[in-house]
C-alpha cells in the first residue's frame, strides 16, 4: 500500500476503447494513485434528444466506450488490483435511456428468438439535478413525471482477459467488464484478478441510476467524472470479480444460463468466506446458504450477471484482503480533505 499520488485523465482526440484486452495502455499508474477519470456514456454521446434513435445514431460496435486501459505498475498475473470509488458524478445536465430493437429482456432478440416483431426504438431523456440529487422520468406516451434518486454507478469496470483474449466492452466475465452491478458506486471497492502484466484496467458506461436486472437494456446513461484509488495486492489471485463496501462482501458471477451465473457467484462467496473466516468449505457452504442476499445485476447482455452478498457483521474477526477496503476508505477521506482545502 503506497503513498498517494494524483492523476487527471480526460481522453483526448477520440482516445476511447471498445474492448477489454487488445489495446495499448494510455497511462501508467503506481499503486496508491488517486485517479480522476472522465468517461463517455454508453451511446458515445450520440443520443441528445427524444428525436434520436439508437439504430441511426450509434454503430453497434461503438456501444460502451471505455476510458483506459491503464497500466498498474508492478501488477503481474496472480495478483489482484483493488479499485476504490471515491466519487462518481454525472458531467451533463441530462441522462438518456432507450428501448433498442433486438435488445432487452422483454423483447425478441437473436438469442431469444420469437416470431413477434422487436419493440420500437424509443428514447427517454432524464434531466439531472445535482443539487436535489434527482433524475426526472417523463413519460413519452403519457403525462407521468417522477423524480427518482440520483444513484451514480459504473456499468463497466474490467481488466484485460487471460490468454490474450479480446472481449467486447458489452460483455461481462471473470475479467469484470460490462457487469452492470448497481453496487459499483461511490464507497465501494472492486477486486479484479490480474491476467496480464499491468492489469490494463478500463472504466466506463456510467449510469445515473439502474434497477436490478437493467431490464430494458439501458440504465439512465450519462458521461461521468469518476475519482478512484487504485492499489495492488501481490500474490493474491482473484478468480471472479469481487466487491466490498462498508456493509457487505460480494461475489459476481457471469454466465448464461442465469442459474450458472448464480452458481458461480455462490460458489465464489462460499470459498471466500471459508478462506477469510477459517471455516471448512462445507461449514462455509451451510453458513452462506443461511445468510446470502442474491440479486440479478443484468439479464440483457450476451452473458448475465448475478451478485451474491454477505453482511460483514458476521465476519467481524476477518480482515478481507488484509483490510484493503478500510485502508482505501481512509485514503479517500484524506484525499477529500486535501481536495476541499485546495479548492477554497
């Protein structure tokens, strides 16, 4: 755990990527660095009003642009990087959501083939009020309006996959990627296993808020300013993405069918609790079965995502990843103090 440094990154000249793996690092960062990273929305900033349609404005290969990848100095296969999200803030006065033909949980898709026609292309624009911390829903086909709580998160956080693979930024997997996990918000720490030298992590797909499942295939999408702290845990492999916040540890499973994603998340959580609490694997299986909270993160991507959560109150004697989350929270507090003082 290293001393804090600070870096601002705003991609210039179209320096975005649409894959995990297969791209050269845009920046090298040392463990302990505080990064301020701007990212574009999932539609590449092309949807600006209700008259736009995704089909005409965005090429399919250009969904979910990522900022990065970033090379973490000293990261090697078999290590784990820790990314702590200090703040995630929308950078525009609006977010957008949409129904897109051939995409979503409740319409005909390539994988869910029916004889019905796909749903029509429709865009919704949500005004953002940072003072009131709201996003406002306005019905397109009715007079309904409703203020919803602003709850920013990142839909995509990931590293380069193993074996030289290149994955689309629309895909989630053991490398992270397009997980669409609502818990990837301010105050959370994400643990990702390193597959290649430098890890090569990227972030993007900012959501002003998202319901569990991301049912229609789009959250309230927005460009974001994200402040995060990156650190490195040596010689500690992490096989599937894991999250930690002040209340929970969480394992993420990605697969189709959905029950396999469930099994991956549950099995990883059982192994994690066994290791941290010093339990026999079958005892951990029994304990997790009684305590786990499970929800669906997405059922619309090419691979689905399940999150299995366990309250940390039952792991009081355990220091997950050596207490990395608590340490990074302390670092975030120090950064805020310095940042507030510098802006006076």
